[in-house]
């Protein structure tokens, strides 16, 4: 049990800059006032479009007692080992899900963007088995789990949307397992960049700028590579004229080549344009 507690402590203290910290008040600020409709409407509509939730159910969801929470860079949104009491929807900024092993090495499991709930599993599970941290300053809409569960129980289509959301995450996890387990370094990184760009903008146009506040360390931890190997691989993609990546900005100069190198098919993202209605 002491070993488990130590491992959880490591998970909750390792930050992306390699230093150990705890979450202080300056990492997270709450506003107890309910969010205005304008502040939350765009994020909820994005989620509703992703999960094909109808307007009446969206209106009911919007009526829940959401409150604002601001989390600074590397602050924890979800802490491993804690009991979840709420679910968080990203309004602005990005976040990443992670696990840390006993020796302190971190594996990033997923990235999350505005209009995505980062912890719907907290509505049913009794303990957090991983951590979620802010990738840059992150603005959240937080709803207590009890009223959310009560509304889901009343509205079957909302329950379906939540189920669909978790299935989309599962599809992404499957692809990430294949990416880390069966692709070489160049392919892994190209695949990851393709996914993040498409999730941000849904376009394959050359020269499009994608704002990604992640470092090479984040890319390394998401692809299971060392920082040195990651740096060399990214430099190779730059030299080949495929991408530019600096100061939180990704530019894809040759989508056709990047998708080919990354063995990338967006099928697992289940975007609306790619879906077929069940028969």
C-alpha cells in the first residue's frame, strides 16, 4: 500500500518541465458564479455536434449548474488517486491525459481541446486512475456529477451522446496503442501531428497554421520516444519540407506526404463526414 501511495504521489507531482511541484492556489482559480450562456454555449455546441446531440437535450445540458475554473499551465484538472466529484468541459486551452510509472517516466495517453469533456468517466468511477493536466492556461466549465447523472437518467439521447463520446475516446486509444507499439519514430510523430491538426481544424490544406502549445517533451511522452530521438525526427521532417513547428505553431507544408509517412487514416476519429448511419 505504501508503494502504491508513493506511485500516486509521483503521478500527481511530475510536471512537463521535469520539476516536481504540488498544485497550489495559483495553479487553479474558481469562480462560483454560474457561467453565462455565451461563455459555455460554443463549447457545448461543439460537443453536441461531435456526439450528434439534439437541441432539446443540449438546452437541458446547458441548464446544469456549471461553474468556471481556470487552471494554469501544468496544473492538474484530474489527480490520480482522488475521488471524482465533477466533470470538466474545456472552454479554452488544451489538456493532456497522463500516467507516470514508478521510475518517474511519463506516458501521455491523449490530448484534449475546447468542446471536449476530459473526465466523463468521473461520473461513474469512484476513483481517478490517471491524471489530466493543463497544456498552457486552460479555462473549464465544471459540473457536479450528481446533477449530470440525474439529467442523463432522464434523457436517453444524452446518455447515448455520453456513451458515443467514450467510444470515440476508446477508438483513439486503440490507434495510439498501435502507434506506439508498431510504428517507427518518424511514422509515430507524423501520425500524431496529423491527428492533432485534424482535430483542431478538420482541414488538409497545405500551409494551414495550427496552434499547439506543446513542446518536444510532450511529443516524446506521447510517442514513447526519448527527447533526443524526438528532436532528431522532427528536424528530419522539417528538412524534408513537410512541417514547421515552433513557438506553439504547427504548419503542415505537404499534407499528402505527411499522411503517407504517418500511415494516417482519420477513420478512427469518426468525424461526421466519415460516419455512416447504422442500419
